[in-house]
C-alpha cells in the first residue's frame, strides 16, 4: 500500500525534507492508482500556485513540474468547498460527470462523510482538462493547520473510474502529507527563528561599534545600502543650518543624493518620518515601493539616480522619544516565472487556455517585498539598536534582561492602565445613564468614549426594525476626524440585510459576537465585501444589544486605517457597554411609559374637574332660569296693576287740570292765600310737567312689561314640550337680555347688531333650549369681540341671518347664522367645539 512507504519515510530520523516526502507520495499514489500523472500543487499567497512534486507514467502526459498556474484556474467557490467541506472530486471528461465526496458539512463545517455524488461537469472545466490531455482526474485537498495548503491531483489520459476504496486510501496518504506539511512548517519556522537569532547575535556582537552594526544589519536584510541616523537631545532646539551639531549619520552601500536646494541636508530630518512613527506608536515602516508612497514625494528625486526601490526604516526610541532611525535600502530586481501556458496578468482569463506549454514571463524593475520574518527581525532590532544608541550616548551598560523586564513592566502597566481607564469609563457611563436616561446624550457620549478608549476609527449603533431590517442611527455614531470624509453609515440609507431578515437577527439573536480582524480574509460574499470596501472598513467587532430578552440592535467598532487583532479584553469591554446600553434603553422605555400614563392620568383628572365645574355651572344656570322665571312672574302682577291704573290716572289728572283751568278763567281775584300757594308750588310748571310725568311713567311701566315678557320667553319653564315658536321672537328676547353687554363700556367698544331676518314661519322646537343656545352663541360672539384688541370703538359687529332652507329630503329647515368679527377660533380648538362641557374659558365663565 502507498501509505506504508510514506509512513516509513516520515518516521525516519532525522526527518527528511518535505520535498522528498511529496515526491515519494506522488510516486506511490500514481503507482497505486495506475494513472499517468500525479502532481502536488501548492498555493501561493497571491492565490496562484505551483506544481512542487510530480510523478509521470512513460510520458503519456507532459510534465508540469515547476510550472505556475494563475489564481483564476481554481475559482474561489471551489477553494471554499475544499476548506469548509474538505471536498474531494473525481472527474470523467468522457461521460461529462463530476463526482464529489464531502468530509465536512459545508454549513456547520462539522465532520460528516458522504459518498460520491455525481452531477454534470461544467463545460469550461471539461475544456480545461481536455486542453491538458486529461480524460479523468482526482483532486484531494491538502491542509496546513486548517489552512488550504495545496492539492494532490491525479490525471489520466483515458477515461476511468475511481473506486471509493481507492479514494479512501489516497485520503489516508493526504492526511499523512498534511502532518508532514505541518511538521515542515514548524521546522521552517524554527529554522527561521534560528536564522533570526543568529542575525541578531551577529549584529549584537558589533555593538557598540555602530558603523559595523549598520553594515551587518544591511547584510542581514540582503540590502544594497543603509543609514544610521542619530539625533541628540539638543536637536529639537537647532535650526537646519546648525543641524550638523545635533545629529550623527552613518552610511554604507548605495545612498540617495539630495539636491543642494533641499530643505534639509539629510532625508531623516523631514517631518513625515517622525509623524509616521508617533501615530500609533509604531516601530517599523516597511516601504515596498517608495515611488508609490505619496508621503515620500519630496524625496523621490533623491533616489531617481539609484537602483533603490524599497526602504525598511526602524525607529530608535529612548524614554518614549524617537532618537534616530536605521534605514535599509533594497534595489529593484528582475524576475522570471514559468507559467503553464501564456497568462495575461492584467486581465482575467475568461476562456480556458488552449495550451499548457511552459511560458517564461520576465519582468524587470520589480519590487522585492519585505517578508514577515524580516519585519519581526526589524522590530526586535528596534529595541537592540535603541539600547546600543542609548549606551553610546549616555555611556551606560544595560543588560538585555533589564531591557526585557522594563518592556514587560511597561506592557503590563499599559494593560492595567488601559483596563482601569475602561472600567472607570464604564462606571462613569453607567452613572450618566442612571442620571439622564436621555438616549441621544447617553449614546453619543458612550460611542465617543468607546472609540477613544479602544483607539478605533468609528463606533456605530445599528437598530433592528420590526421586519428585522434596520438602520444605523446616524446621530449616535462617533467617527474620527480623518475618516469623516467617507460619510456616516446611517446617512440617507436603510440597511436591509437579507441574511439578518431571513434569520431574524442571525448569530446576534443567540448573543454571539462577530469579530473580524481582516475583512479580506473573512470569506465574505462579494456583495458584502463590496459594501465593506466602499466604506474602507479593514476590521470590525460587533456585539448584540439586548433589551430584556429581545434583540434590539448591534454595537459596532470599526477600523479604517489597518487590520486589527482584537484582544479578549476589547471584546469583554464592548459586551459590558452593550449590556449597559440595553439596560438604559429598557429604563428609558419604562420612563416614557410612566410619563405617558402620568400625562393621561393628569388629563383625565383635568377633564373630570372641568366636567364637575360644568355640571355645577349647568345646575347654576338651571336654578338661575327658575329664579328668573319666578322673579318675572312676581314682577308681572304689580307692573300690570301700575300699568292699568296709569290709564285712569291720566284721565283723572286731565279732568283736574281742566277744572283748574275753568277756575282760573272765572275767578278774577282769588284769595291771597290761594295766590301764595300757587306761587309756592309753581302751578304753571306743574300743569305743564304732570302730563309729561305720566307719559314717562307709562313708558317705564311698558319697558318693565317687555323685560318681564322677554325673561319669560327666554326661560320658557312652562313650555317643556315641543311647540311652534317664532324664532325671531327668541332672538329678540335674547338680544334684549344681553343689551347691557352690547352697549359701549369703559375699555370696550359698542357692538353693532346687524339683523338679516328672512321670512320664517313658526317652527316646532324646544323653545327654552333654543333660547339657551342663542344665548350661548351670542355671549361667545360678544366675548370674541371683547378679546380682539385690534378693533377700534364701534367696529365690533355681530351679524344675524335667518332663512328657510331645503335639504335632500325636501323638508324645510330654519337656518340661523351668527357671525362676528372677533378674535376667531384657533384650528386646534375647532375639532372640539361640540364636545360636551369643553371650553377654553376659566372655570365659571365658559358655557361648554
């Protein structure tokens, strides 16, 4: 069995190289399957791949060893299936069938073996294999610690079947290869660490000879030149002209050439170096292509005459201050790569290649990027060089143990300080929430503090709608000034995430967080990734906000500037903030409901008080009506007596005056006493004034009779039933009673009454209630005119119009229209004018 030899090879001591294991595995699998070619394909970081091991059968198929394949040859969805489902595929080009066997459930990614399941082969896939001369193939993925490392591929020039037993044996081989690959990775990393430590030791051995240390550093990074720039503590007080006394510069290899017109004599004195390292407390600046860095535009001319293309700058710190830089230069290089067929790197392959013959691609002036291992070495050198410079400048020796201990203390202190600040901010936030319960103020303060404490670029709050769509609350968002140009998430947009709607909150409803350190490595869907890239989001952390047991929304923290590794304490802090937000929202909702209930209760009490007052007023009016009717009845009898006797009194007075006139005509000389008495009483005046007095008394008595009649007509206490009445008589009676309010008074104008009476027959109605209605309306009209301060004296007018109208049922109705030029009725009151007991006047005045 092929697995036996592979096992023996892996177990050999010392462990053989991975290349040997891959080559033997390819040979054993090809013999076991009796196929024409078995190749082992390794993925590169850019998605392309290379055939790193191969076994052929009598050259039935051409060799692909060492050839590269573009990333588009294996689409992303296929890679996702390899990773999530550990998919294995068997293709038969002749029958146009592809069989797939899944080792994991693609949704849950849990172990779940399936048999080979067949489906039609994609035409593009068939053309691709045909162009390679392949009729059948087997593909099994290879992994390194859960990451897709490559593929084991079997090709055959003829059509053939792969038995499931053969597939399982091949799977056992690939499982062993995965172990070997992992071991090789560990070995490579160990070698890398060993190499890095050796380089550190060689560089460290040169300290404190800084020139030698620089030269050894340039060799360690395989650079073409380098610089060590040191500035003294007095540098910041010197000008550019005297900078020679404030810095020391060591150089080796190729160097940039500054113009005589340059602002500073050295490239390190330009401000953008220090600005870069101070922003975010960075230690290393890796510049892969200096001509693609806008910040270096002013220095690019100094490098034009050199082959330098890449720069690695290491900041030197002393007491949290930058005291210098170590810069390593690397030249542009020419690259050659063998491709399986001609590949246009500028355009996506839309059709399968017609040929897979080796094609050499040569590129000149290419960038040689700085590797992760080199960056780790540079970060370590930052401390080593800083210590050496500090020793050189201060003439003191510090052991590496003390340096490491100081660094650990600083890190631990920073962690404790950061934790204390966060807890303090949390306590202060909770206190503010309990004091205010104003959601806008609380959320604005909270998002701003969270952004500052986590050193994030943006903090937003997302709220779910009832349909599980939602929106970002724009007014609650906090964004760094440098990223506000992107815009706010919630501006002029509603976010309806179909996944969240279909799942009613997705993972968040189960109180799960979503932590993404790099959106490009998170396997998001293209549309999701497009939205993230639209807002330049590089990393984010989101936690749910619950109100009670219900999912209310999401608290999100976003990074625009770079990817980010979220610490566990960062996530715990966000969860605590989200929990307090949920409690605050619940308390605010409870407060709103309590206030609404209090307002409703207050309105109910006010309504009851108004109703009680109106009932009392109504009872008063009823009692007043009865009193008026009784007074009118009591006054009516003596007034009728007086009025009736005035007629006889007038006759008697006329007879007495006629008799007196005859006496004066026939008696020429009356007795002196009579003459004196006539003069004392002014008989002549009495004779003239007495008839006038009687006429005045008659007019007064008649006036009293009319008032009594109007009071009786108004009260109508003896007319409780419906009867035919003269509406004009009721209007006139009401106007007579209100006559005192129509006349001019101090501070108020005289009110004119214009009567446009039509010809009204007698109408059947309740006379007393009708008169009360007329009294209320006319009283309100008078009040409205009195309240209108814009009217001049004599401008107050009440117009009363009556007419007979016919409705749709052809019956006759009496229409009474009363209009005034007073203050009018506000729109907010018009809808309530017919509500029982409703009034805008003080208690005791309104009629309701």
